[in-house]
C-alpha cells in the first residue's frame, strides 16, 4: 500500500499536516514517544557547554561572572530539572512546550550575557561575534536537536534572534560596530535561522512519512497476528508451530512412525442434537472440544481431527516422544478427560441439557504413516494405518464412561498405571481379537 494515496494518511500544507484530525492527533502522540529521547539528549548535551561557559567566566571575567554567573548556574540547574521531567510517562505532554520555552530562554540568556553582562573589556566586535556563534548553536538546538514542531520552533527561536539583531544595530548606533559588521553578523544569524528552519521542516516531513510507514507496518503486523491466530484455531498447535518456524519438512511428507492414537466420543450426542436448539448444541460442542483439546495439549498430545462429537489425538507426532512416555501421556490425558466431564455436565445443565453426557475413549499404539494427507487445495495432518482403525474400534466397543487400551499400549504403561483386563475386542480388518485393558480407576 502506497501511503501517499492512503486517504487515512492524506496530507496537506506541503506534507506538514494530515487532512484527518484523528490522524493528526495519532501522529502527535506517536511523535512524542520518538522525540522525547532527542529532547533529553539535547538537555544533557547542552549542560556541559553551559558549565564550561560558567568556568570560563569565573576564570577570565570575574566581574562578568558576578553579574551573569548566577543566571548561568540557575540555568544549568534548570536543565537538570528539565531532563528529569522527560522520564515520567504522565509528563510527556509538557515535553515539547518545555523544550520550546527552554530554547527561547537559552537564546535570550546568550544574547544578554555577551551584549550586556560579560567580557566588557573585550572589543565589541569580539563580543558580538561570540554572541552570534553561541546564538547559532542555541538556534540549531531549537530547530533540529529538540525536534520541536516547526510552528513551535519558529515561536521559540524568532524572539531571541530578533533581539540579537536589535542588539547588533544598537551597537551600530553607538558606533562600536560598523554598519558592515552589524549587517554581516545579523545576516549570519538570519541565514542560520533560515537554514535551521529548513532542517526543521525536512525533519517534520520525514517524521510524518515515517509515521505513515509505521502505521502501515503496524496494520500489517496486526493483520498478520490476526491471521496467525485464525490459522492457529484451525490447525493443531504443534503443526502450527512447525509451519510458522518454517519446518514444513517434519509435517509435510508422510513418514512411518510409532505413535499412540486416542479416540474419544460422546455417548448420546445424536439424541441430544434432536432435542436442543442449535445454539445450545454449538455451546456444548465448543465447551467439550475446548476442554478436551486443552487436556490433550497439556499432556503433550495433538488433537488432529474433530468429527462431530468425537476427536482423534496423536501422541508422539509431529514432535518425537519416547514410545512408553507417549502411551502413558495418552492414558493420563484420557483419565483427566473423564474426570473433567462431570463439571461440564453441570455447566450444560444450566443450558437445559438434563441428561448427563458420557464419553468413550479408545487408545492404541503402533507404527502408522504420519504426515499431511489431502489435495493440493487442502491438507490435513493425521495418521493413517491399522492402529488408527484399532483405536477407533476399541473406542466404539468401550462402555460409556470408560477407557480401553490395546494390549500393546497396556504393555507400555503397566509398570506405571494399574490396569484391569477387559477381555477382547474384535476389530474390523484385524484377523485376530485384540485384548483390551482399562485403567483401574476408569
């Protein structure tokens, strides 16, 4: 997006103001955060110069130090105070006005010191030259270092520049300065004024362009965050992390891997769908899927598929996990899923779901083809193979409210989780019955 054509950031007055008032206000807030460090550096950078001036006055012009030294010392103290005021967040609004006022005071102090108070023993040409040099430095701070907006900078610099020119021509009237000297020094001051003002205008235009680009980048980043969050809701967490980290190899190409598969299903969901309103059914499904997905995630698993009221989870993919650990994690997750269901039932009763819902869970471990499957337009990260079917069949044969795991999964967890034999399950596509077990407390 080209910021110059963006109506939100459209500018006028040669790029010195935004057309929309809200954009102008946003820019000023944004600018405060950027220029405050420059103001602080300006104060800190000028304090040593004023301190050196005070030392020079004391050493070279004791009479001048008595007349103007106290004002220089007071000014140094004021710079310390002004520097401290740039740190509190709540005082940000006074930073720019304070910088403009401080520069105005500094300019008048310079003119007064070198035209009236100090080095009276020096020739007028020397004092006028020093005044002009000091004035140009202060002027540059007001227009460039402090990053004061052009209007405020002109208001802060013009009075003491005009006062300095007045002092020069007063010197011409009193004869210490020739017309050429007075005119040359005044011209130098106003040329410096014009040059510094130009720098100030360029800085302001650049700052506004930077604001526009910054806003575009911020908008793009916000949209990117929103897009990532949206993708995160549709893609399993572990798969999402692989995608955003650029590691698509680990999820793209199907590979054979030993994993543990968990299937869970709500009993009576079909009958519930016929009895309640669609909004209530949606709430039930969302509550159920959110809670169960979080529990699987807490145990290092990956919910890779939702199917109505059922879900499929993988342990050991896409991130590697010890085969014994993945089986134990799957059983622990299944136990917590069953334990959490009563609290969900209480929550659903307030929605009018009177009959408590119950859940069946089946678990199996084995070698499967794990990766992304589908078409060019849409891919799904899942596991395909015999043991996926066995886990699904075990779940279908499980009693409501229980957990069944295959004999292979049982061998992996038996030393850490007490289980009871539950007979055998005949699985379609498997030529032999599969012995199944249930955790002792499930």
